[in-house]
């Protein structure tokens, strides 16, 4: 049981960009679900990400003790989300960076999103540290980087001069509805405010 709770704690810290208390009864419940599922990873992810530890729908010992940190989108998460939801390929050049060689498969010239994305925090470990370092405080550099990335990507998907543009300013209601649903991930019960704006 100790090993599963350690895994639960690490996954909870990744989800929240902050630690979850090992003594929290809700974390124990999630660990029990994981153990009773014969340590099925999907069962753990479902139990944790629908738990108040992550959703904050009700108080837990962790939130009562440490508060409820609001996680910011870290580099890999933000870049993959933008790539997937906008139908673009590797907007930040992360796949090229993972290969480790930029001799033949570099981001095309003039693409500045990969260089800006290096200013975004990423998941990592400090030398000798057991726990990962998670940033959950958006500083001016983070905000500026995200704004620049969004502006550069807007040039690629709104009234783009090359290729097929995903959005057209001539058809704003359709574009705004698609942005609310596809990019922001809002369902019809929560899309009224962005659709009106």
C-alpha cells in the first residue's frame, strides 16, 4: 500500500503543482481505489482527477492545511494542448528537442514559438531532490511568453495568408463558437460568456 500511496502523492503533486498530504483521507481513498483495481493506471488517473484533491469541489485535509494552488500550464502541457486543439504540428518544436538533434528536422526558419516556449516552466527535478519542482505562480515572464505564443499562433490560424485558415474574421460567430468549444474546451453548459464576448 505504501508504494501506491507514493505514486498517488506524486501524481497529485503533478496535477496540482503542489504537494498533497499523505495523511489526507481522500488520498487514502484514491490509493484504495488504485489497490482494489489491481493497480490499474487508468483507474488511478480517473479516481484522482475526479477527486476533490484535484477538482476542489469540496474541502480536503490538503486544501484545509495548504490551500488550493491554481496550477499554471507548464511548457509540455500548453504546447501539446495548443498543437492538438488547433490542429497544428508541434507548435513549440518539442518533438525536435526530444530527438536531441536539429540537423535535419529543425523548426522552420522564422518560427519563433519554440524559442519563446523555452521561457515557460517545465516539469523537472533539482539535483538530489526527491520531489519534482512545480511552478504555480505566473510571473511577468510567463505571462509575456504565453501572450506572444498566442499572438504568433493567431497569425497561423486566423485569416492566414498561406494554407487553409482555421478561423475567418469574416465569420466571427462561427470562429468564436469553435474557439470556445475546441480551443477552450468548454461544453454547451459553460460557453455562454465567451460566445457573447
